[in-house]
C-alpha cells in the first residue's frame, strides 16, 4: 500500500512538473515571443487547440535553398530528417534534394504511416514561403514557414495545432505526442538545418 502511494505521488509530481515547466518550454522551442504570437496561415482552422506548438531554427541560407528540403518530406519520400529508426522504419532520410519530389501541390498526401496511405494533406502553399498541411477534418494543422532575416539567413518555423478528442481511442497517441513530439521535431529542424547549410557551403565553393 505504501509503495502504491509513493508511486501515485511520484506520478502526480511528474505530471505537475511537466505541465508547469517542461510543456511550456517544449511548445515554443527556439521561438521568440513575436514568433509565438504571430498569426500564420491555417491558425483559424483549429480553434482553441489543446496542443499548439511553434518550434523555430535559424538556417544560414536563403528560403529558396531551404524550400526543396521541405517539400520532399514524408514517409516513403525523403524521410523526416529526424530519428529514422523511429519515424522512417530505419530507412535513412535523404541527404540530397530529390528532383521527382519537388512538385508538391495542394491536395497531395504527406504520408506518415508505413503503408503510405495515412498522413496529412497539403491544404495550401506559397513556394519558398510557406506550406500548410491538415487532416481534412479540422482537428489538426501543420504549418511550415520561412521568414528571411537578411540575405544570408532565414528562420524556419513549424507550428502544429491539434485539438484533442478525449473520447477517441487516438487520445493515447495524442498524449504520447504531447510529450515526445519535441524530441522528434527538434531533431527534424536541426536535421534540415545541417543538410541545407552543407548544401549551401558546397554551392559556394
């Protein structure tokens, strides 16, 4: 009985620490106050999101150099530039731009499942500026934006807005995402940064 009580106290304490300290930090990893508050395409789709994460990284390159790496993202495409053993079935993410994956358009599916049939659909995009994915239901949007700082660098911002359905079996996945998404997204953004800057350096030689 005493062991159970200790376990409950530890679990409650961990949840409180996560909600008060870790979650606020991870939901805005790398982002400034202005970037968190900035209105972005698709914000109006998911009203009162339970999960609203804006993550950002500075890349030493122009938006035109970053864009090709973004449009080829996806399972059975270029991968996610993250931990491939988790989200790409162990297949290495691309280290180069793939020409036949560059013609992304509205209505295309960005696969996330092993069979390539489940994922997000491209709702809108402006080449070299931003693209917006959604689930076609209106419960989830995923925005990718490029904001130049000067002629040599730009900010890559990704914003995920998700409204939890507490009665759905998917709530277990959503809660796991709430905690673990930062691990994958941080690696993804840094993976894009590394690839883009390496390619830009090769082009400048």
